[in-house]
């Protein structure tokens, strides 16, 4: 019979280990570490903290539904759903599917690399739902991207998409919730149509996307009367440094609406090319774009349950 206390790792490795190598604890080492820390830019520190929070977030206790919507078209809802889903999958290792719920020729599945894109759509999945019981059977209907995110596309026929009822979406969400921890829904334009109302009522949280022009921001502020503020994140997308807008004023105005958070994401040609060519990589982006993308994902992550 064994006796005595168990052998601890720190008894065998009493000193600090970094990248497989022992690190000596001396005055010189500590001074060098402090000097390196002082040389780190504020941007690096900010991103490092967001990274830490993203990667250390607790897991979910049930399937979560995140709706991405806007009262205006062309503001970047599909891009936003894709960006959020990617980071939840890559940094938090959650099982995430982004669903194209745009009733008018959605393009979400087109963001997958060509070789990985499924030709099937949510209409096909709905038609076959009763015969599917395993993740392996679900796999042919979704398009995987390198982060681990799965994309479920809309049918190419807009009439087929328009025929999908809220009740069918309810069945689809219930089915996907058996296989995924987070379902991100890329909605069409508007917040008051029956399908949009159904999804917003079912969603655990909302990402409300706008561009920072006064006209669009006013429309989104008016739309906030139709949503629950406490679970809403506003994304000011496609912000341009060449347009003389005071983004801080817009952010402050949204903060007065008791929102969870508002994020400003600048327009970036590199990001657009990545998305258009199916070659998206978060770490290849410049920090001025990379950081707000991570902040957006963190805002969503903080509200997962």
C-alpha cells in the first residue's frame, strides 16, 4: 500500500520553465524582464490582454445563439458573423456554426475556401433533417474553415430561402444545438420581419452592425427600441480615417443606450481581399484591425452562458 504525499511537478522542476528551457531567477533576469515589459507598446499590451481574456474564458453550459443583424443593408453583417465565429472557434475551441439566414441571396458560405465549400444549403439540411442523427451525417452540409468554424449556407434560389418559415428555423436551431455550442445567425436586413423577430426572440445575444455615417447610426439608434439593450453589442463597421467623423461621439451615444459594448472596426482592404479570396487569417491583419476584431469576439464571449 502506498503512503506519503504525491510527487508534485514543482518538486521535480523547482525553477521556472519557458519553452522547455529553465529560466534562472536572478536580479539581472528580473531587470531584463522589466525592461522588456517597459518597451512593449500600449497596443501590444492591449492586444495581449484581450488575447488572455479570450483564451481563458470559461466554457459554455449550453448551446448559445448569437444573432447578427442590422436595420440597413450593406453594413457588413456577414463579415461580422464570420469574424466572430472564427475567433470563438480558434481561441476558445468551441464548436461553432455560422448560419446564413439572409432571405435574399446570402453569401456566407462563399467565405469558405473553394476546396472546402459544400454545395448543400440549409434548405437541403431541413429536407433531410429527420434522417440525420450524428455529426458525421451533418458534415456534408457545412463548409469548414481553418479556424474550425463551420458555415451553413443559404440556398442559391431566393424563393427557396423565402419559403423557410420561422417554425422551420426553430427546428433547425434545435437540431444544430445538439452538435454545436454556439450558433451564429447572419440575418437579413431589418429587425421587424417575422423571421427576424423570431430569431431575435430566441437569440441569447445580438450583434447590431452599423457603419459610422450619421444617417446609418441614427437608424440603428432608432432600432435599439426593438431589442434588449443589455445583451446587445454594436459594431461600428468600415470606419474610415479619411472621413471626418467623430467616432468617439458615436461610441459615447451608443454607450448611453446601456449597451454591453460598442466596437469600432476600421475599413481595411487587406481584410476585404482575404475574405474575397477565402484566405482569411486573423494574425496576418494589422493590429489596428486585428485588435477590434478580437474585441468584438470578446464582447460576444463575455455574454455566453
